[in-house]
């Protein structure tokens, strides 16, 4: 089974979760990489990072990111500021290796579904993200 989430849907979810304070733009780079851009104010250029899907299984997703030095410094500053606000058992951000570890097995809302399906693949498509699931164990 294949489930997809369009870039527009991702943008809407983030917009709702941040009360329209964060407006991101997403674009396809290749089947494992997405470019995430943010334009802080109208007269400044957008800044962006490439996020690559490194590894996926039912317990975790490993992402890597690449950005220029200025953006990397901003990410390091944000990571230090948010360190106490991000649940370390769910998301681990390693700014030294530019990797993000998302522990799916620690997300309460995913525990039951992940008992019934197996994540085979997550990849980037032209207009969004696709997740291929094995539902044969249902």
C-alpha cells in the first residue's frame, strides 16, 4: 500500500501547528531529498536547506540535512535553544553530523499502527512524500 502526503498538505499542517507563524516551501530535489525554504520577511531572500531521507524502518527515520555555514549556525543556535523543548526520546538532532533521528516507536500515536504495518520505503515525489507500507500482517 502506498500513502502520500503532498507538499501542500505538509505546509498546511505546519501552518496550523504554528498558527500561521511559519510558512515553509517544499520542493523536489531527487527521490531521497527535499528542499525546505523559509522566507522570514518579504524583503529578505528565502533561506533553505536540503533534507535527505537516509534510513527508514518501523522504529526510526534517519534524516540528514545540508545548508550553508550561516544557516548551519542558525540551526545550531535553535537546537541549543530548543534542547529542553524537544523530547529527546522522540527526536534527536545531532548538529555535529547534521543528522536528525526520529524514533517512531516512541510516538504514542504510532505504536499501534506500527504493530499492524511495516514501513518498506519513504521517498520524495515531485509533489510530496510517499510511504510504501506492507499491510500483509493485518
